[in-house]
C-alpha cells in the first residue's frame, strides 16, 4: 500500500531571510548559451549527451510581444510572460518559497549522494529563471543539472554541470527514459495540458529510487479561516464586486482553462502520485501563506507571518501585472481586467482583507522494484 504522509503544518526550520540572498544575479542574455531545440526532430536523446548552441536568431524566435510583455513563442497554452520583469519576479518568489518550504525536499540529499555506479542527474521541468536548478548545480557539483523550459535560460554564468534545454513538456518525456534521479517541477500547471499524464511521464523518466518533487498553486484564494472563497459568476449588466484578489484569480482560472492549462492540478497532486503504482513514500505538504500582512497580532509567529506576507504581497502585485497577457489574450474585456486589477492592487496594499494562499507540495520516490 502506498503510504501518503500529510504534513499539516509543513514549515522548514530555516529562519526567514527575506530577499537577502543575492546569489542569483541577472544578466542580459548571451548569444551562445546552451539549449536544445523545441522541434521534435532535434529534441535531445536520453540523456542528452551534448550541448547545443542557441544562436541569437533562435533566441529571438523564442519570444513574441503581446500586451506590452515578452511571451514564449512556442506554446499556445502558457501565456504568462517570459521577460526580464517576470524572471525577476520568479527569482524573488523562489527565495520566499525556499525560506519557508526549505531548500530541497528532505530525501534529495540522500538520493543525490555520489556513488560509483552512475552519474546523478536532476531535471527542472519548466525552470523559469532557473533559480532552483542553479542552486542544485552549485550545491551538488558532482551531478548533472538539466533545465527545461519553453524559452532558454537567460543566466550568463551557467555552471559547467548545468544545461538549459528548450522544449515543450506537453510533447512528452519519452526521450528521457530512466534518465533522472530527481525530477522537480514548480508552478507549471498553467502550461500543462495533462498533469496526471505528466506524473506518468515522470515515473518513466526517473530511475529506481528517484525523487519526484511537485509544487503547484490552484489560483484559489481562502478567507481568514482558510475556507475557499467562491466568487459568483459575473452576470451581464451586474456590478462586478470584490473581494478583488479572489475575483482576479477566478478570471485567471477561466483564462488558463480557455488556453488548455490544468489549473486545478494542485488539488490532485497527492492523489495522482499516490495512486500511481510507481511511487512510494509519498509526502504531501500544504503550505499556507497570507496574501498580505493583515495579521494584527503581536506574537512572534504573527510578526514572522507578516514579514513573509510582505514578500508574498510584492509577488502578488507583480503577478497581477504578469497576468495581463493571460487574461486579455483569453478575451476578457480590458476594462474588466483593469478594474479588477486596480481593486485587487488596492486590497493587497491596504492589507485589511484576511486572505490566504495555499501552495501544495508533493514528493515521493520511485519504487526500487
Ligand atoms: C510560473 S513559471 C515557474 C518557473 C519555476 N518553476 C519557478 O518555480 O520559479 C512557469 C514556467 O514553466 C514553463 N512552462 C510552462 N509550460 C511549459 C511546457 N509545456 N513546457 C516547458 N515549459 C513550460 C514556463 O515557460 C515558465 O517558465
């Protein structure tokens, strides 16, 4: 039987060091960074043996401009930006989650222990700015670190054991059969058509004993009692009302669904991994975050949560802007997007409405037999 452990109050011991980590600097793109091609014929074999050159024309072809932001040019599903502004948001977000959730899932160090039998390989599926996989490459120098995304990683100083590959995960991971010791994915559900299918693909891409590590958000906002806020449908001719962040998220959910992304993946991660026969030692960790520093208590824990929430609020404020191409591209009228965005921004800045965000993390190991 698969043992699913639910850690109700999952929280790392690491004290919160908001945004002080400047180890990941951002640089303008270089013209010769490594990447494989998006095209199926040119997709890397398992595991990719060589580094492919990304020419500046290929790099240019990777992006398109929409609604004032730079988006990936390959996927019709993923419609959040891939520009400098978004990459910076992702770097900051990564530091916040790392401080709260811990640097890596607990079994990772053991799974990646150096041994004589094989070279350990880690993949970050939908790496974004690459913060996580760069941490891995620097912390585990004996491992190979592979970053996959719809656009090439922009970092200039890729460590020698780190490679950036351009690929659409929706095309499958068949070319990575048994290639990885760790497969990590965080916040990619907006670009994934069939997430349960992805879990299955990962089960084949992992080696025995390998670690799957998934983190997702379902674009739902909870009230001060951690109850889901249901936002009524907007009816023709009726005034649109708040609470506004939940309202904005409901528009985002609709837009993601319209594009074909699996917006509710976070709700099902634990079941998909537990029910999949390939995995054991399944651990489910829900993490609650205040959306803004609304806690009026003065005890140390309330103060700590407010500190984290200040960072979360900045992330959310940026995310409201990042979401414009997603919402507008899905046909949501601009005046509605503007109104909801402006009110949600005000709601977050005022920090009077008690709102929670739930982030779901699931990790497990591929069975030995
Ligand atoms: C919200 S960002 C998260 C980035 C990173 N995982 C993090 O946690 O900071 C989602 C990333 O997933 C990538 N992505 C989404 N769908 C993808 C797909 N089908 N194939 C490859 N990458 C995808 C996007 O291009 C984007 O960089």
